[in-house]
C-alpha cells in the first residue's frame, strides 16, 4: 500500500502562497482518489482530513483560576455580625454572603476589568464549546505577551494604590470598613453597631490579603494541551463534527467582526494585521488585505450567511463545508469537496 501511494503521490512542493498550497492539496487529493479507485478501497473524506489538519495548528487552552491571587475583597463571617448565615423558611432558604471591598469601588472595578482573562482570550482564541477554547500556535506567543503586559500593569497599579505597607493601607481604610460593617449590621438589628474587635478583625484580614496580593500573580496561568479531530469517532450517539462546526464558525465570524466592528481590537496591544495573520488558520480571504475598499460590506453580508448556515438544519459536517466555502471566498453555490 505504501509503495503504491508513493508512486502516485506528487513530489513534495515548496509552497509559498495560499494559492500554491491549495493547488498542491488538490493535486494530492486527486492522487489519493486515483489510488483508492485502483485498489477498490474507500476514499478518505477530504473534509475530515482537512479538519484534522486544522486541529493540529493549535492547542486547547484552559485557565487555572487557582493560580491567581483572590479578589481584593474580605469575606466576613456573618456570625461576627450576630446573624445566622443561613435560615430556612419552609421550602425557602435565605443565605447571607458579606464581602468588604479593600479598594474603593472605582479602583476595584478597574483591577477586575484588567484581570479578566476570559475577555483577553476572546481575541487570541476560538471557542470549541462552552468554557473550552482553542489557540492557534502562531497566536500563542502573542497571547502570552499580552498576559504578561497586563500582569505587569495590574501589579504596578495595585502598588500605586496600596503602597508597600499592607497593614498601613488597611488601617487607612478603617472608616470605610467600619461604616460598611455597620450598614450590614443595621439591616438585621434594630439598633447598635459592630464592636471595635470586629472592625479590627476585618482590617487584619484585609492587610493579610493585600500582603499576599503584592507577592503573587493577579492573572491566572494558562495551560495548553493537544486536541484531536477523530472522524472515526462518528457514531449514532457521538460525533466529532459539531465541535468542528463550532470551531470553523468561530473562525469565520472572528475575521468578519474584525473588519466590521470598530471596537474589535480595543485593549489589545498587538498590531491589528499581526494578530489577524497569527489567527488565520484557514487562509481566510479577508486576511490578504483586510482594509481594502469593499471588504467591510462583503464581510457584513457573510456574517448574515453564517447565521443562515447555523440555522439551516443541515448536519454538522455539511455546515462545515458551507462555512469553509465562505472563509475561502467561494460563491454560495460551490462546495468545498467539489
């Protein structure tokens, strides 16, 4: 079998352009088809082969949330406020959760916004399924650099806000902490305020959390793992095609939103074209010249076509074909495997 395959396959080519790569792939597919016909065996699915090759161009990325410093908030035991943390009323249950912001509201929102890794991943990866994302190999260094820049920025901002002495800063927030605790206390008691010992306990916990934050990561670490497309896993109750359809749909939508949404690259410290090239794992026609006249209007039309494909009720494999045709700029009536 190997001898026959080597005999009919074309010699390896030096591929320099997307057009040359596509032509080389077509010649290889034709050679494989010829061999399969001669040997009277089933021809490999060219679409499955292409999707499997696509999966090899990236890695599954997961977020290790345990590796980052906890939010700059102090959880307060409701027993310190003389309140039961949980009470039942027949079939109803009431739970009380009290947290004290260490920083003021504006600063807390600023820090939380910057350390939102999920938002960063939206521009450097594609979703495979809920909570699962896939990063192109070429985009991984850009993502790691972006994470490092934001980590340095957040650490610098926190040090500007709290200084180098955690205990001193926590003590400087005494009035705000005491006022907040009294406000919660009065929700459940007719009169009175929290005791001074309660305030001191919360201030001490705030100092501990700040001190820990100053020597730790604010953003979680990322882990990268291989993921495969296995067409042999297709059965009555399981199929690899829906996940592939999700990935291809996300890839197609990404580039069309990049050229139609003026805020798409907001907050990203990477040149726009550099990021688009790194994310281009399917040789999208848009990437050749994303800002030329007419691209934006055409991309808007293709976003509508992609919505139609997602709702057309076809099988996931057929939808993959339709999406790839849009990515490659083929006319609507053409199919990828023709």
